[in-house]
C-alpha cells in the first residue's frame, strides 16, 4: 500500500467516524485550545454545539461556563443560562463583567468578558445540557492566556564605576507576559557605536562590563520587549579614575561652597545702595 492509498483510507475512516459520532448527538466545540488576548481587552470565547434533533420551541437548554485556575483543581462557575426561564445566573464575583451570547439558530453559546485581567488566566469550560440529548460530548475546554505589555524597566548600575573595575548594568520590568526579553545598546560619549570588550556579556537584562576604562563611559539603553510591546530605560555611565572618585566628592563640596559665597556676594552687590 503506498502512502497515497494509506492517506485516502485514513481520510475515509475519519470521515466515517465523524458521520457516526458527530451527527445525532449533542456535541460541544470550542474551536481553539488556546486563546491569547491583552489585558484590558473585551473578549469573546466562542462555543458552538450540534444537537441530536432539530430544536423546537419546547427544547430546553442549560448552558454553563466555568473556569479553573491552572493546577488549582477547583472549578468555579461563571454563569448558567436556563432557556425555559430566560435568565442568566451570573456568579457574584463575575457580575457586570461577563455575559452569554446564546443563539440557538446559530448553535452558539459564546462567553463575553469585558476588560480581562491577569485573574482570567484560566481553563474555561463550556457545557450544554439538553434533556434527552446527552450521549455526545456535552462540554469542551480552552485556555485563556492574558498577555501583559512589559512595564517600563528599571535600569541600574551595580559596582564601582572606576577604571579597571567590573560592573553590571541591570534592567528589569516588573510586569510582562510573556516574560520580557531584554537587550542593551550603547553609544560612547561621541554618540558612536562602541567597540565592545570581548568579555562583555548581555544576558537576561544584565550587561556585564569588565575592566572598564573611560571608553566605557556613555549612554546605555535597555529595551524590554515581548510580543505585545516594548519599553525602554536608559542610564549614563561615567567611568572615573579611582582617586578622582574620592577627590570628586570633596571637589563638589568645595565647588558648592565657592558658588554659594559668590552668590551671596552677587546678592550683596544687588542691594539697593543708591537708596540708602
Ligand atoms: C470594553 O467595553 C466597555 C463597555 O462595555 C468599554 O467602555 C471599553 O472601552 C471597552 N474596552 C475596549 C478595550 O474595547
Ligand atoms: C555581575 O553579575 C554577575 C552574574 O550575575 C555576578 O557574578 C557578578 O558578581 C556581578 N558583578 C557585580 C559587580 O555586581
Ligand atoms: C585592564 O585594562 C588595562 C588597559 O585599559 C590593561 O592595561 C590591563 O591589563 C587590563 N587588565 C586586565 C586584568 O585585563
């Protein structure tokens, strides 16, 4: 048997089993196993069903949606719709933010959620109950993944910014789903791309610089990105000789005092001598 015949047989078989199982029984289907949406979106989780018999005015439906946090093993009800009462019972926690889009003619029972949050990261189940029609697949599940743009990262310098030292520039976004990927770029003081020391590494948001000299000084930009968006932070690095770093504090103080003195002198000059 060649591959083609094989494929054809498989196809016929699949078709046959579909015909045998699919028709004439309640079958609930959610098209995708996974849905991804950004936090804050208004979303629709689709759910369709087939019925054993064509529906009549008297057909009763009970539709329910529930959710389960991954690994928690506790399924919580979100809403239940009773066709004979024409009411949708929404659980307290979900009031005002979920609704059912039910349409018998279109055989759909979609769940609508407004402004999704990280707490909606769940396995959702759509269940259809029709009295006398319970031999198919009465429910189906899907996963909702709530994506979050990276928050503005925080750039920091770890270590002493003196000649010959090893330092790390770190970059972290507090939020982001999927976990953001970080990359550092830098320019030297003349805004030229830098020739990196061969030992320089850029891993997981940590840029490690070794044996730094004044050539390492300049502007460093970190980009934190995931499939939704990206955000940046930046930092200016100025590498000093070790002695100057200690000296510089004293220099700054001396400078400040001198500035203050000349400022006071300046004020004194401005005093209205003429009027006195
Ligand atoms: C979601 O729907 C609400 C009203 O139901 C509306 O105020 C809001 O702007 C919508 N948000 C988005 C992101 O479309
Ligand atoms: C820089 O990061 C590396 C790896 O995370 C670490 O081993 C090293 O001690 C850090 N150096 C400084 C100066 O923080
Ligand atoms: C550090 O860099 C200086 C030149 O900038 C060089 O003379 C020295 O050998 C380097 N030290 C190490 C440990 O690589």
